[in-house]
C-alpha cells in the first residue's frame, strides 16, 4: 500500500481563517479554507486492492507541504470537496431531464495543529498587504500508509 498524495495547485484563501484560536489546556489549532483553482491530482493509489484492517489510514497521518515539498503543517483534519454545477436539459418528447455539467469548484479546508507557527500564516498575510501579489499556494496532503 502506498502513501496517498493529493496535490492542490493555485489555492487562494477563501472565507474565514483563524489567526489565533487559543483555549487553555488545549493544543493550539488554526482553521483554514482555500479555493483550489486547478483540478486536484491524486498522485498515488491509496489501496492496492487487498483489504487489510491494519492498513487503514488514520486521520492523524495527514501532513501539509507547500509546492516545493517544504513542511507547512500537521493537519489531522483536512477535506477537499468538488461542487459541480449542472444545467437541466429535457429533449423533445422525453419525460426525463438530463443533467449537463457546466462548471465545478474545489474547496480545501483543514485544521492545522500549530507546531511551527506562522509559516503558512505569513504567506497568506503577506498577500493581503497593499501592493503585494495575492497569495497563491500549492498544497500536497499526505496520508501515510502503514505496513
């Protein structure tokens, strides 16, 4: 079983992003949401076809890297969703309406466990400064396989 690697390119911040979220006695975490502006890529298969319970991938196996392979965050929780927009088409004489795909969006959301604070946050905040280019990030989410 190989590691699962998901590539998300040309991501831009979207919606509310936690700058800081501190609770006494708890691990410091930060929630993020990005729009992915390129089709996601699945680099390696998650399963070789033989089910073995000791090979189940767990949520604590997630890591996030930038497009150059630099570690950005421990991400025990991350989700990528595709939202497809269809237009209905009903042919003459047909009772059924068909869905015709028109567009889609991809949203990447995750919760970072803050280990090395500010790496990812600095990149996003820098893109918000007047006259600065927008933050456009590439992410690689990794789920480690267990042998």
